[in-house]
């Protein structure tokens, strides 16, 4: 399964491709005569491309929001394990903190997708750590 960075990268590449195609089609139909049927076709294809680019952005934003929700739930489960006295509490605390950081990153990515701002890089130490005692 692809991670969120791979998906985000693919979505951004696809949006860039579609925007380039839209620009190409726009320049083509501007060069055509007003009565030419190709202009209507080009305008329609450009509109569809833009629609699918927006749809991809929305789906990406929803995927980030869902990933944030899942990380929050994982953090709560680790905290419940500590409360129940199951396993090493230090390890569960580290894992809960990791999931909270990941959830914050996913929420930030979802907000960036909606705002159109470029995605910020992952902070050092935010990667996954499974150093179980």
C-alpha cells in the first residue's frame, strides 16, 4: 500500500499534468475560429480535466483526514493498554506520542490540500519507530 507522501506526490503530479493539458487546450481553442467544432470539444475536455483535478484534491484531503482519525484512535488504544497494565508502559507512551505526531501531520496535510499550499516536509524524528523493548 502506498504511503500518504506517495499518494500526495502522485495527486500533485496528476493535477500538474491536467493543468498543463488544460492550458494546452485553452491555447488551441483560442487559435481556432469561433465557429469551429474543435473549440467546443477542447473547452469540454479542459473542463473535464479541471473537474477531475479538483476531485483528486478532495479525495486526497479526505484520505489525510481519515488517516489522522486512525492515528488518533491508535494513540488512544496505546493509552488504554497503559491503563490496563498490559505491556511496557514506556513503549506504549512512545507509540501514542508517535501516533499523535502522525495525526497532526495528516491534519496539516489535509489543510494544505484544501488551501492549495505546498506540502511541508516531514520533520526529523517523525518517522516510524518500532523499537520495542
